[in-house]
C-alpha cells in the first residue's frame, strides 16, 4: 500500500478553488492574520497569502480553510 507524500513526509498540501477559497493541510501555526494578509508556518516553509477580505473560515490542528479575494501566494523556504 502506498501513502501520499504529504502523509509520509509531513509535507503541507495546498488546494485552491478559483481565487476565492484555499484549503491547507499539515500547517504548524498562524503567524500573521488580518483581512489583507495571512502568514502561515508549515514544515520548513512560510506561506504568505495576500489579498482583500481574507478570512479564516475554519481551522483545526492540521487543516485550515481560507476565503477572500486571494491575489498573491509566496512560499519562503527556511
């Protein structure tokens, strides 16, 4: 049986629907959160999301749903 790399390596998984919805799995913490920018720490990567009317719709210990007008996503390796 094979497992996806996000499970076996602890990598994050990011999915989007259009520019309005984002799902993130396997994140570690929220570093910055306001309606124009969300910065999230994932395994050895900082994920910066910028746009307008950003809102964390739901989050748990490993999964997050974000909505808003997403204009920019940057991955910063650490």
